C-alpha cells in the first residue's frame, strides 16, 4: 500500500513540475515578444515589406492580433494601399 502511495506522489509531483516549466516557458516567450517596443505606423509605412511580414505574423497568431505593433502594421498597410484620406 505504501509503495502505491509513494508512486502516486512521485507521478503527481513530476506532472506538477512539468506543468510549471511549461507555464514559465510560455511566459518567457510572451515577454520576449513584448520586449521589443512597437514600431510606429510611420515606420511601417516607410517599410512596407516589414509591415506585410508583421501583418502575416499577426494573422497567424491570434494571441497577438490586438497588440499595438499588429494594429500599427495593419493601419500602415491600409494607408499605403488606400491613401491617407
């Protein structure tokens, strides 16, 4: 009986540890994405290739679509193709 309890405790501890590492890793990835300040709309207008690349990245990753960088890239593309007015 004691052997079963110890085995269950070890498995549960291992599962919790792995889950903690996964959470920490996800937090580090999101912080790495946010570490770089958002580029301005004017920068993206002047760098349309980068605006397209950022727009594709934002389209592919719904978690960052509401970020300032994604919104600036989309706005710059709209300005570039529709005009400023």
